[in-house]
């Protein structure tokens, strides 16, 4: 079983105010703090450099929204649909994504630290060119996700579906894949050097790398 890393706890106030019109607040303020965003649907919003600090998103749908260079600090997303959201070049620190849909989500070029992904469907998402430190992925469906040219530091995958994921030019040393599905992963060279895999995975990876086992 892959061990998860101890992360800094997301700091959310017990006294959040409810934001009634999140779309208007984003366009006018671009900075929201200590607010609860619940049962909201946002469609096709495009705003750059938006900041959320100490906010709780619950049952929120962000439909085709573009938030490039977003700044998320001490934020929780729970039961949200963030499919195809664009958080590229964002700063994402002390954030939790729990029971969310992240299909096709764009996290390219992000700086992530102390982030927890739990029980999410994140197929076809893209984390390429990101700096990812102290991040746990637990029981997530990440099939066909791209982690190309990422900088990993203290990353854990526990019981994740990583089928057909791309890890090209991303060093995977010390990452434990033994309880995740890594069948068909895409590599360009020796990215797996120093990674931990199960005996069965080692056989499959040998075939992928063209090794003949007799």
C-alpha cells in the first residue's frame, strides 16, 4: 500500500459568509475570502488572476470556465463539477479536491503544494509543466492524464487509476505505484528509475520497455 504524505491542513474559518452571486463577485472583486459558495452554476466565465482564500466550494459547477493564473489558498472543493476548467499557471496551495469531477481539467504550469485529491474523476486532465510538491492522490480515476515534464517532490498515488497516463520527462523516483493501475503508461526513457512497483507491474513494465522475460 502506498503511504500518503502528511500535508499542511487546509485552514477554513468556522464562520463563512455565503456568496450569493459568485459570478458577479468574481468579475467585480477578483478576490474572495472566507466565503461559502454552494449550489452555484457558472458558465463560460473567463477571468485571469482571480484569488480565493479560505473559501469552501460545495456542489458547484464550473462549466468551461477559464481562470488562468488563479490563486487558491486554503480552499476546499467538495462534490463539484470542474470538468474542462482552466486553472493553468495557477498557484494552488493547501487545497482539497474531494469527490469532484475534473475531467479534462487544465492544471498546466501550476505551482501546487499541500494539495489533496480524494476520490475524484479526473480523466484526461493535464498537469504538464507543473511544480508539484507534497500532493496526495487517493482513489482517483486519472486515466489518460498528462504529467509531462513535471517537477515532483513528495507525491503519492494511492489506489489510483493511472492507465495510459503520460509521465514523459518526469522523474518518478521514490513514488510508490504498487497499489495503482499503471497499465499502458507512456514514458520516453528512464522516468521510472527508483520508483516502487509490484512484481506483477514489473513484468508488465518489462514488456513495455521491450525486455524479454524467459
